[in-house]
């Protein structure tokens, strides 16, 4: 297991990359991965929002809904495993981007992050280091540049800023003037307006980043000013509207753009793609659900209404263009059963049970 933080400065918002090997299969949409940060870290309360940014949280490159809190364990969050799941002995990489606003401890030093899963509850851990900021680019000038004179001495340098707003003192003294003099500097948080995006379900519940149920989207505006924010959105090629009520996203691949503004601030436009497919694929076949035949060999041919995979009795068939498939089967006398399953790219399933009766008995003619 490894943990890296960038930047590693104390009090900074860091990008965290955690890698480990899962020794058990983890099912998509079911199993969870847990991370426990040190007590000195700060985890934002908005971390469970689906799109605090559109891709704040990734597992093996796939976006996940958010880092949801574990309320009985401090500084602990969990992720639900995304599609296509994780195989045993597969390397897992969790990426928490800097825009997720996970704040480093404010005191430099060595810290430990722990990870475990539903299938492997024993905690693994790895160290990471938080560093101190340093004074850089020091420059000085004196006016006048003479001895035995009262001079104006100017010092310029770069240093890290405080991690909390408030008043701070800078004290100055010299060898010949040891009594400190001080000046107060006030720091405040930078004014911002931003939009959080929450979805129900909270993350894609199908395969390949698809939702397999209609998605309800809620946009939440935040600002640290006294001004009232207003949120605007547009879906696909529509016009911008003021967000008032939750948005229902139906089948299709949709682009949602949105931003918030106050009287003095305007957020940069954000964009997220939502893929929704709630319908299973239709199957057209060359035989009925109950078929009688006198031939020892059966050809099952069909066509799908959309891209997907086809299985008959657990064996995957090749799907050809245009979305057609065929399987050849030897029949035994009497009833033969065929379980056909079609699965589209979103994970929706359509199943059929076919019964084929082989009857080779010659008919008798009665006088």
C-alpha cells in the first residue's frame, strides 16, 4: 500500500493517491472501500456530493459518487465500488483530487492513512509526510545605502499563508535594536461562490458509468459572502434556466451545464455528462418460446435492439453487425431448454426461456 499527497504543504488542499491490492473480489454497487485519515486532517462536509466537481473521486479511473462519511468512525469515509467491480489480486488506485478540498494537517510531520474493505476488514496502513512551507525569494534594499543613517529597509520574500482567517502579527528586531516592533496583518478567506451537484441515485448504478433508473439532480449553491446566490443550468442544447426544483434526467446521454452567481461573483461554468438507460434490450428471435421440430439440429437466430451481449445456457455468442447473433445446437428427444440472456452496455437484462421439443416419431395413419 502507498499514499502520496501533492502538494504536501501543511494546511494545503492536497491531491491524495492511494494504491493497494485487493485480495478478494469486490462487487460493483455493493462492496465498499474505507479510508481513515489522521485526526489532524480536515474532510469537507460536502465530500459526499456527486459532483462537488465532476470527477473529484476516481477508483481505477472511474468516477464514483463521493466520499461518504462513516459516522461512528472519525475522519473516515467510504466509496462504493464502481463498475465493473474489482477482481481478486487487482491493484486498486483511489484518487482524491485537490478540488475535493481535503485539507492536509496543519502541523508538519509523518502521518498514517488506513484502508480496508467489506471483504477484508483488517486495516492496512501506509505513511505520508506533511511538510512545512519555507521562506523563498528573499530580497532586501536600503534607502539610503549609507552607514550611520536612519534608513528605510525593505524586505521581500515569499512564504506560506495562514490556513485560517484572522489577525496575525509580524515582529521585527535587530541585533542593535533588540526591542521587537510589530505590525498586524488581517487575512480572510477568498470570496467564492460554487455549486454542488447531488444525484439520486448518488452514483451510477449500472455498468460503464450508466444509471439504470431515472436520475434526480439537485443543485446547491454555496458562498462565503453575505450575498444570495442564484444557480443557472441548461440540459443539452436547451437555454439556461434558473434552478428551482430538482431536475429529472430520463433515458439518453445528456450534458448538464450549470453555474451560480451573486451580485459580485460569477462561478465558472461546470459541466457533467449523465448516461441513463432504464430499458432492457429487445430480442427478436426466429423461433417461439415453445417450438416443436423433427430435426436433430436447431439454429437459434436473433437480433438485439441495441448493443449488448447475448448468452444462451451461459455460453456467450458473438453479436455481429447489425446486432444479430446465431447459435447451433444438437437436440435430444423430448424437451430441450434454452435460457437466453441479453445484457446491454448499461447492464439492463432481458431473459427468455425457450422450450424446443424434438419429436422424431413417425405419424400413424388409422383406417
